[in-house]
C-alpha cells in the first residue's frame, strides 16, 4: 500500500501531483472510498462527516473529480458480511480517510477488520488527512489524547504503526493557536520515535520504504531518540 499522509487533504498542485503519481493514472479515471468515521467522536461530528463526503469540508478529498466515490463507514462493517464490503475495498484505487479523533478511528479500524485487510492492499493508495494520517503512525502523543473527549479502551496513545514516524498536523494554523512550532517541539519530546510537524500545504508520501515530504508550505522533522544517540 502506498500512502499520502496530509494535514488537510489535497490542498495544492504539488500534493495533487503526488496523489496522481501514486495512483498511476488521472483522478478522473480512479475510484475512491471516503472514510468519515473519525469525525463522529468530535463535537459536531455528524456535520463534519457530511461536509467531508459532499466536498464542503476544510479537508479537500472528495471533490477532486473521482470517477466514482463511495462511503466506507467503519462502525457499520462488523454487522455486515465481509463479502459485501471487502471486494469493494480491494477494487478501489484510493481510500480517503478524513479527520477527527485518531484513537476513535484506530479503534474502529481494528474492530471493523480494515486493519487486517490493509497489508494486502498492494495497489491501493491510502490518503489520510489529520487524524486519518495520524492513525497510521505508531503513537499520537498524550497532547492529542487530552484534546479528545473519546478515550480508548487500551488507555494509551498508540495507533496502527503502519509507518515508523508520528505526525503533528495543522502546524501554525491560524485557527489553532495551540499548534505552533513551539507546541510541536514540546509534543515531539514525548514521542519515542521520529516525527514530522506539517502544515496544511504539506504531505508525506510513502512508497515501500521511501519517505518523501511534498510541500508548498513549511514543516519540520524531529529525529527519534535512537537517532539522536547515534
């Protein structure tokens, strides 16, 4: 699986080009499934999910002109036969995973069975935004847990660990005064491994073992504790 991990979706031509490169064909010839689940654990989550799906969100994903677009609601999947959704996911070119509560999203990725399916999706492009990106990392850090109202049954801050770095999204966002570079530096201290702080004009492109930052904005890489001692 190839990944495009963003702060707020496909916000500029550079990130869009990275998406097309991963798809290997134009967006207009590609199918996508939107995953809005992370939004439901946040205040006003149902409205946020609706805006994401209908292309009216601050996250730019669904309105890109996909050949086909469907919704994959993770909370529904445990009650549905796998034959009714697994083949559809396997055939889809891109999974568009929106923002909200990363730990709630992680919980439902596991409960739904999507986590187990991900390693077999070799041709699929995973496009994450905010929590949708953070869920693929090993750990989101306690600062983000404290900002969420939903608490995971595990009681910790770990997530799926598909990549080996953590992500601090929405760096220096004008509407998020708690997301300054100074805040990101403090957050990074609590993260055991490497991490990136990225603004809304930045994405992290992951293909196999190659990690590339695509940015028309600004970002910062924080080395892990192991790297600092080498």
